[in-house]
């Protein structure tokens, strides 16, 4: 996870290739879109020396997501827990990479709604 930042064309270029590389590229894309303080914190947690944190954190997030109807907890915790677990459980990467790519596309579409089209040149 300490590799250089990926851009959207890198994510598309990897396509259906290696699940690990595809997952890592999508996670780098997500980190690129986050505010710097949040991204720095997540990058530090994704270092291999902190691997012992991933499994318990992922399981706790999924459990919290299942109890999302309670105050303080939320249903958003389950998919985040799956992403955290995918960092440690390679077979999950194959399923999480396309799900994250779908989420990025939906996020982009949602953010672009209501914006006027970009103009080219002086019109």
C-alpha cells in the first residue's frame, strides 16, 4: 500500500487483471480523494507493521454495521469493515475491487449532478 498514488486511468488500465493490484489501485484512488489528514491517518494504518490492527478492526466494523439500527452505529460500517478485511484476506480483494469502483462511479455521478457543464474556451 505504500506505492505511489494511482489515477483513474491506472485503475481502468488494470481492469480485470490481478485482484491484488486492482484492489490496491482502487484504494489508492480513494485515498487520493480524501482530505489530507484523513488520508495520512489511513495510510499509516495500512502499513504492513500495523497489520495486526486490520482483522479486529474489520470484524468490529462489520459487527457495528449489523447493529446499524442502534444510535451511534451505522449501516455504513459493514462495507467499510469488508474493505478493511480485504486488506488482510486476499480472496475478498477480488470482490471488493469492483464494488469500490462502482462506488467511485456512483460518487462521481452524484457529485456531478446539478453542476453546469464545463465550458471549453471563451464562449
